[in-house]
């Protein structure tokens, strides 16, 4: 039996799916979503792990009708099918039920994908954005276990393997459980409070990374994809490039007309002011504005792609 899968039943179709939703204020709430397509607005599952002041877990997971067909590539990752979400609440219904809970406590995600998905889904449906403070457990993991950089990295599966924590990866409820467990383990490892784990790191001069290029391995899953890396990654650029090439991607040193994917360090991706983004990031956004189909993702999402591929 896959660990923790019993904790998160898929929501019922009788209107009672939010009866088990926790209420009140929590020390923090770990949040994870799965999506139907590459569009982050297409949320099809939401998982929550609410941690009370005695570090007790209050768990909740629900499927969501994304109102679009589930792409086969996403289905291969999370196993959710169109039939699973048929008749489930749409995102506005889920948001109405969850907003007070989510806006009442600090939120934690592993990489920046989840808060971007909530923002995109709210925009899609014309809903007010979620007014909440988001924190990235990748930062906490880097503070607690810096040796994982270059030794598996700080992706969710890598950190949980280090902690010997088994979980049903790509189930939103189980991923939220794993994310919350990482925060508790990081607090225990460092002796730091929740706030201290996310305190701004001292600024340091960043060494310029040498540009890396790779030719794709023939027959890889992502043949035809041309990727560029930018920002601070948990892996070295060489390791990231090797992973990409092994899955059939062409690795470019800079953004060109051939670029289809830009992988940004998760902490860099959370920067919203344009001048805080790298020149590659800004150039990719300019290319997108001119109609070039470039997808911009964080490191954790990239690792999920290549590990699944």
C-alpha cells in the first residue's frame, strides 16, 4: 500500500466534500495543487496540511473540475482522469469554501508553482486574488540540508528521500503532507523558528556561472525541446544540463529563437519586480510578448518533468 494514500480520499460527489475542511487559524498550512494541463490555472486537485500549535496535522484534499480535458502528459504524472473530476466542484466553489482558512494562516509551498496556480485560477474566473503570505519550503530545506545541493537537490522527492519519508508523490494531499513534514524537520534540524527559516539570507556576490550547452540524447522524451537555465539552482548548471540532455532536450547557453523552455531558480522565480529578474528571464518574456512559445518554469517543476520523463 502506498504510504499516506489512505489519509486523502478523493472528494465525494454528494455536496459534502468540504465538510472535513479544517477551520480556524494554524501555525502554517502547506498547500499543493495538481493541474489538468500545462496552464497553471487548470487546477484539478488541491491538498492542504494544516499544522496546529502542537504540531498536529489536520489534512484535507479535494478534486476540482478544471473544466478542460486533462492532458495525457499531466495524467501520466498524477493519474487523475477526466472521469475522476466530472461532477466535482469548480475552482470558484472550492475557493469560496477555502478562502477564509487560507487567508488566516501563513501558507507554505514547495517551489513557487502553487501560489502561481492559485493566482492564475483566480484571474481565470475573475475572483479576487488570495490575500495570503506564501513561503517556499525549498528555502527551508536549503537552510537545513545544504549538502543536498549537487547531491540530489532540494526537490520534494529528494528531500523526502533524505528524511526517509514515504509519500504518494503527485497526489496533492500527500505532497502537502510531505511539504509540511519538511518544515517540521527543518525546524528540528536547525533549531530555528518558522519565521527564522524564511528570514532573508545575507547578500553575497554571486559568481558568474559558466555557460553550458548540450546536444540531446537521441530518442529522449523531450526531443525538440530547447532549454536555457538561469538564476540560482540547487543543482549545478552542469548537472541540470546533463539531466535535460539525457531526456532529449537541447541545452542552450542563452535565449534564442530556438528556445522553448526557460528554467529559473525557484527563489529567482518568486521575484516579481522586472529588474530583479535575470537578463535571460527578461529576454524570454520579451520573446513571449512577440509570440515565441517559451514556457517559464521553476527548478522543482523542471526536476519533476525530467524525473517523470
